[in-house]
């Protein structure tokens, strides 16, 4: 029989090896899945992982990776701070939506004025929107001890209803022939979040994502806040003794993750998505949670994990179009990736030992 | 606006039907959480149950077999969660979310050829005597069997937790798994059983949607019902009978919202639609009296 | 070189090459669907039309489709992918694909796009829509005649002009045959959500409706009506014949086949230009599903006569005198509505209770 023995320190080798192992295992399992569906497994895996990067049309798909990964990375960085401290913000999707609404609302309030100040104001509005929405679970947890998982989750549904209300009411395009949805922000120059360097897909959201990664790395490894976060996550009692205020930590972590999610939403609505519509949100807030774990809650890991997830999205879309692979298979694939990672993760903290038979 | 068009008895009847899927999922999750495990994958298990139940019911022509298959499907999926969290000691929050994603994808894949197909009809049960009471009898006591099965499961769980030795052990494991282990109880085995029960119930809840409520199969048809079930467990302070109140509250607000619309009430639809969720948050805040099981969400690793 | 010039160069080269080979290469037609092919409603009918194109042209045409594409940047990616892989004609089948279609069309001037139910065009973007309100007129006539409770339930999707046209048209014709009839309208805020539609139908039935009209796409209302018994429904977008003869007594069928075939032919012949098509019963785009025997013979005859009159142009569903809900006059005696007003319709006609949600 197998027995698990806790390691004194998490194994450095396995920390790097587990994600690689998980990806390889997913590719194999995914290949079997695709074969069971009647598609050529090698072709499918190649279309998903290889083609977006190196095929003949890759010059179009590579920027798409950045576009897709940017919101995921931005949100995941914010989430990872909280997750490390044991503060579970599951409502990033709602904060994303509120940031988008506030950012878009700010921009549309100035329409049709043109000014360089509008975009920075929108950024501020997006940050605040997400931040304030995250403050609800934060304050409820600090004041009443309410579980932030459920409150932030319920607020996602509330935010979706507010989005619908905005798309049909306050933010509705007056020149839109009665159809729901706001004006197209990417066609409004002062507010548009367009590509900075043509052909690379880099828009301000991508830049923000990179800045967030660097910032998070510095905070987590060099700043006292990062130390407190890691301490609180591993040993709440030690943190309490060391003077870390749990309430302050909750507010800071939820606030940062809310702000970053709101920022991601604002960049999305002013750029790739273009407008506030009823189904503007596509689940980035939830996928970012997966990205955070795939990246092992480490900023650089999240960067790579975000790109990997984006690869499965873009490659999956390609596979759908050219191989007829059902969309559901890609979702399953992503779920499997997370499962395999969680499964092999045990090796980082525990050693496998044969169990000695008990005596008498 | 014509509020008299809303019939309160009919409202109560449709409330019972609307509440059943989340009632079933919530009572299952309650058992899991009382054993100390936080399984956020309820949505994934519900929708897997929905598709398994639908596929088996369509192919066999029997809704009963469908429900059984749904429970089996939900339980089987929950085994993945159980294996990862209990044997491989993975983080319960992440694993639960992964289960949701996995379940959504798996169910969509299984259900590929079944979109738009009619399910075999589930006949209404006619409870003798009670159903003959004038006016309320046919409305409250003539539902399909699963409504009553749901209530029976709640009663059984309540009795189990309160009066049986096995229930006591389960609660002990949930309160302090180290102490329970020291006393010689097989923590992991008990938790696995609880997880499977939770999966089975969630599966039944999902199948209720696809076989009775709608009744059709569509991708993602649970539309967040699993998350609501999780909220109901906390709302109910982990006590079985309060689950019924919570489920009726939620089912009721959704049904009420549509009724008010049809009666011509000029309240914006979106605000009515968000009311169940706001109500949950309010209740979560006000009802901080309930205590969560002591070792809820913590990883158990026997060191001896 | 900028992305745009690379694309322009590539597509010009492509166009020259394809022009040289012309008829030898099969014409590639792409379809972007907003829902699953098996939804039994909107997307199902578009796919039926696609299959009609395949059946009609055989080897001369190659089709490709992607289903359940969310509106937004994903739609743009899917369309670009289709264009990059050599599509000559792309049908984008949802209003929400409007901006993505225009954006991608600008980058691929030699690929032709057909956008359903939109209003923006370009040199290589045509738009098309169906006069569903003509079908609603027939439904309204049947509904008004067969209802016994005089309450007709209407499940609306979104308060957009197309849906308002349908409600007004159905109401006017129900009132014509039955002055006591009233409408109860519930907004589901979705095009396709069986659970919500089932609930909406159940609620309407509980509040006394014995006929249900829907502008949402699933068969859930039919199932709910069947469970309730004695409630009539109409199929939406597809025939939904499996629910006939009761509760489904008739339906509106979206028949895109003839249009798709005509447009593909135009691409093959090289005669394709950007057009704005709004066809109805006459051109076959709106089909009236076979009226079942649950409807009395004289009602059936009247309905079929009206459909024929609309088809040959002698009757327009919006013919005056019609007053708006707020009391102001809209159409005088004998006056027919113009397309512009219909396309922007945001008012109920007199007699409908309730407001259009804002």
C-alpha cells in the first residue's frame, strides 16, 4: 500500500515539474478523448497547441493569444494574493462586470467630446467599480463574519442583472434602433482601447497585465504585505501573534482583486468586446480562478498559465472550425488540465512511501 | 395591473416544483459539509445528473431508470472529487471549481445528440385521501413523485444526523477530524461516502430539471442552480429542515417574479430577477447564528 | 508593413488566383451560429438551410459551420478564421454579430458577408431579415378565434422592434376576430432558455391564458402547455410538429433555404452585391406551419385566406385605422405602414395593457 509522508519543505523540483507533467497528461488524456469522438488525436492536439503559435496563419493567432490572456492574467494576479492568504474571492466575474459598466459609463458620459483625459478617467472608474463591488463581501466578512465565497458569488448574479438593466436602459445606444446594447466604444477614439503596436494584439490591457505580474512579484517576494499574506495563508495563528490584522488583510486582498478584475473588464469593454451588451461577460472571472491555481498562485506561473489557457481557447476555436471538434470537448479539456494539476500537485508537498505493514 | 390574477394556491404549487431541484442538491451538499468537506462542484454534478438521467430515460423509456442513472452519474463524478481531495490531498476550493468546469464540459459532450428531443413523461402522483381535499388537494398533493421524494430525503437526513450513531460519527468527523481519527473512525471512508451521497442527490436535482421541470436537455441548463444550492446550505445553518425553507424562498422568488410580470406590475424585470440573490446575502448576514462544522474545508492527513 | 496591407495583399493575390481558377474550385460558404444546431429553433433552421444549399449545389459548394459562438471578440475570431481558410461567403446568423461582421469585412474585402437581422451594411456586407409579423398576423387570427378564456399569453424575448412588431401584429388580428381578447406579456430576456421559457409559460397558464405565443426559440412552452392540457401553442422558428395536433396548432417557420441558395448562386455567377432583404410569406422566407385539426375548419380557412392575401400583396398586416397605445393616431383608414416605422417600432397599439420595458 502507498503512504503519503509530508515533506519538510515543498520540493523545488516538483514545483516546476508538476505543471509540465499535468500538461503532458492532459494532452494524452485529451488525445484519447478526441479519438473516442472520432477525430484524429494527433491532429487535434496539434491544432490546439501548435497551430496557433507556428502555423501559416499564426501571425493572426499569436496576437489573439495576448488579447485572450490579458484579462485572465490580470484577474488571476489579483485573485492569487487573496488565495494565498486563504481569502476566497469567487466573485471576480461580478467585479469584472461592474468595472466594465463603470468604465463604459464614464466614457459614454463624455460622448461625443474628444480628450486625452477620458481614457484615464475610464481606467479610474473601472478600478473603482470593481473595487467597490468587492468591498461588499470584504466588509461583510470583516463586520459580520459572513462567508466571502458565497457573498461574492451571489453578487455575480446581481451584477449580471445590473448589466442587463444597463444594456437595456441607462447605457442603451440612442441611435441603436431600439436594440439592447451600448454605443460601440472601440469606435469612439478617446475611449477606445486599441492596439498599441499594430499586429501584436497589445492593447492597454495587455500592458496592465504585465505591470500587474511584475508588481505582484515584487510585493509577494519583497514587501511586508506579501510576507503577511503568505503567513496568514499558512498559519493564521502565527499571523495573529505577529500582529497581522486579519480584517485589514481581507479588505486589502479583496480590494486589490476587485480593482484588477474591474480594470480587466474596463479594458475588455473598451477594446476587444467594444460595447456593453446583455451577455458581455463570458466567464473570465471564473476561468481566472483556474489560471491562478494552474500558475500555482505565483505571478510568473500565472503569466505562463494565462498564456496556456488562452492557447487552449484559441486553439480550441481553431479545432472547432477546421476539425469540427465540439465546443464542449474544449471545456472538458480545460477541466481535465486543472484536475491533472491538482492530482500531481500532491507530489510537491508529500513524498510517496510504501507503507509498512502494521505489527499485530 | 391586476394582482388578483395571481392565485396563491397555484403559486404555492409551482413553488414546490421550482424548489425541488435545489432542495435535492442542497440536502446532499449539507451532508457533505457536515462531514467537513466543502464541495463547490455541485453545479457540475447537477448537470451531469441531468444529462445522464435524460439519456437513460430517453433510451429506456422509463423516467425512474433515468432518475436512478442520474444519481449514479452524479455520484460517479463526485468520486473524482473525493479521490482528489481525500487521497491526493488537493485544495478543496480549486478541486470543486474544476469539477464544475469538468462536469459542464462532460455533460455537454454526452448530451450532443440529445438536444431538442422529448423526454418520456413523468406522471403525477395522486396521493389518496389528501389529494381529495377540495381546492388545495389537487394543487398540493398531486405533484410528480420527485417532489415528495425530496421532502422524504430531507426527513431521512434529519433523522439520520440527529438520532443515529452513524450520523453522530459523521458529525464528529466534520467537527474535528483529528479527534475522530484518534478515536479510530475511518475519516476518509466516511467522507467518501458522504461525498457520493452529495453527488447522488445533486444528480437527482439535475435530472428533475431535465425530466420534469423543463423537460428537455440543453447545454448548461442548470444555469447556476448548483451555486444557489450551496448558498441554501449556509442559509440553513447546516440544519436540514431549514433547507426546505431556503429552497422554497428561492424557488418562490423566481416564480413570483414571473407572476408579477404577467400581472402587469411595472417593476423592472431585472430588479425582480436579482432579488433571490440579494435575499440570500441579507440572510447570510443576519443569520450568522449558525456555526459551520469545525473542520469544514480543511485537508485531513493522518500522520500516523 | 501593417497588418492591413498584408491582409490586403494576401486577399488580392487570393482573389486573383481564385479568379483565374474560377469555377474549378468549389465555392466555400461559412456559417456562424449563435446557438447549438440541435436547438430545434432558430439555429436549427439556419442549419437546415445550409443543408439545402449542400443538397442543391452538390460538389460545387463546400460548407463549414461553427455553432454556439458567443457574440463579441470570439465571433470576430471565428469569422476571421473562416475567411483565412478560404471562405467566399459567410452567413452570420445573429444580431449581436453586427459589429464583428463589419470589422472582419473591412479586413477581407473580397469575402462576402450576409448578416441576419442587422442594420449595418458595407460594400461586401449584405443584410437580410424576415417579415415575421406577417406570420404573427395569422397566429393572432387563429389565437383570437380559438381562445375561450380570452386571455392570450405572450412570451417576449427582448423589447426590440422585431418583437414589438410581432406583438402588435398578433394583437391587432386577435382583436379583429375577438374584441374581448387581452394579452398578458412576459419578458424572458433570452432567445433560448428552456427552463425560463417553461416557467414563463406555466405562469401565464396559471394566470388564465389558454393560448401561448412565444418569441423565444425552444419547445419548452409547448411541453408546459401539453402538461397543462387544453392550452394552444404555436411553433416558433421551426415547425415543432412533434407537439401537434395539440398543443401546437400552427407555427412560423423560418425558411432561409431559398435565400441562401439564391445568394450562393450569385457568388458563383459573380453577380453578388450588397443588398438589404426583408422578405415575408410571399417570397417563402416566412412559412406558416400546417394548421392542425384542433382548429375549427372555418378558422383554418380564414387563416389560410389571410396568409394567401398577404402573400399576393393584397393585404398588409399593418393597415389602418390603427391608434397607438397612448391614444395618438398612427395609421388612417386604409393607410399601410412604411418599413421605416416598423423597423424602429417602439410603441404598442391601442388595447395592449402594460408598458414596453425600458
